[in-house]
């Protein structure tokens, strides 16, 4: 009897030891929630990364991508923060400038931006505004002098399409009108083609990666008016930066501080994040696997073929930025409220 009991206990111990050695993610599926529409640049990046990420995670989990567009990815952020289980099986890709809405005290915000768990970002996104070339607005100076302002498309507040034109109106005196309510990037570009609107703000990476924009550049359908970034992109050598224009038009110090906070979203790039409460060991696993993916030769070769820019940031870097942008003095918060229309 004792021998049978001993054998039973030994078998239990062996089974327990095997379970302890089995990677958490083995035979599991990670859901990657994308806060934009299918076919958008964020969606394209997420689906590309999902195909490579799993092989660098111990246990090699499967990935499925689920689009959850709406309110400039605010719906996806609220879902991740308040409804997704903190079990390491739900990751989100969101538009990073959602902290604007939190700073402005928008009631729709149901998260604390500084409490998300940040995995990493695939790039750092400087912004630009493109304009239909058959309009009178050949340069940014023409937009400052406009008798009838051009219309720029946007999905919602806290997105590049909204805050970039508003920021230029605030800091260098341009006259953009922003038309909200488009579902995503493809819908905004279609609106430009139909001449419902004439312009759109988004990232350098998007402008230089999509086939549509390559065609536009080739046939002269659209051109770039302005770019952000500390220096001019070598692909846009004739296009002025916002910093250069703020110097030229003598933007006040409050406007410059606001610009610094707003453009921090570019440093956040295209982030991937988890809900609060995630176990530290799972966060560590996903962060390390993400950076291994970013350095994977197969991933990088495919990115080059697809003209996808890769300039990664670590989760620790993003976490630091997220906490800094939320900790703003009252005068900056008031300017932010004005910027996003509150």
C-alpha cells in the first residue's frame, strides 16, 4: 500500500514538474485588437507583425487580429483597459495620441493612459499634411492666407487627422477646417479623391509605404505641405518643418510647449500595449519577444520588400513617455482643451 501511495505521489510530482516547465503560451491564442479599420496603415502593420511575433514567444502561440475601430481607436483603448482580461492574451494597437482626450477631461475616456502596460512600438512617426494638387493651396503659406479654408479629413479628436491641422492653426496661423467622422484611413483617402475634403494629416511612414500614395506622388494628384520632426526628411527636402515655421512666425512659448506635448505622440509611434494588472513575467516575455521580432532578419527583409519602416522603441521607453505626457501643468491642459475643441 505504501509503495502504491509513493508511486502515486511521485507521478503527481512528475506531472507538476512538467506543467511548471510548459511555457504559459503553449497551445494558446493571442488576440491582437487593432483600433482602426481593416486596410489602414495601423492594420497593415499589426497583421504583418502578428505573423512573425509568435515564433519569438516561448510556446509559440497563435495570433488572431480583430479590428475594433471607432472614435480614433478610443473604443479599443476603453475595451483593453476595462474589459480585456489581464492574462497576457489580449494586446491592442491604438493611435497613441489618445492621451489628448484624457488631458482634456473628455468623459468618453475610461482609462488612465499612464497605467497601460507598454510592450513596444515598431516605429517613430513624424507627421505631415498632404493636399490635393488641383487646389489653390500649393504651400503652407497659401493656407495661412486662405479666404476659404481647405477641409481636412479626420476620424475623431485625439487623432493625427484632427490634432495636426488644429495645432497648425494654433501655432502658425493656418486656416484649416477639420471634418470629423470618417471610419478610417481608406475612407478618408476616398473622401479626398471625391473632393469631399482636400487634405489629410498622417505619418511619413504611411505616405511613403502605401501603393495609393506612390501613385499619387507619381501622377501629381497630391503634394505635401508641411512636416514635423527635428529636421527635414531627406525624402522631403523642400518641405518646411513645423519648428522652422514656428521660428519664422515667432510662435509664443505657450504654443511651443503645447507643440512639444502634442508631438510626443510621434515618439510613441505605433504602440502595442496590454491592460493594467498583467503579471510581470508575462509582460517581460512579450516585451522581449517583440524586440526579438524587430531584429529578426526574416521580419526585416520582408519589411524592406513591403516598404514598411521599422524604427522600434522598447516598452520601457514608451512607459516613460506615457507618464510624462499625462503629467502636465494647468496652462498646457487648458491649451490642449482648446486644441481638441473642448
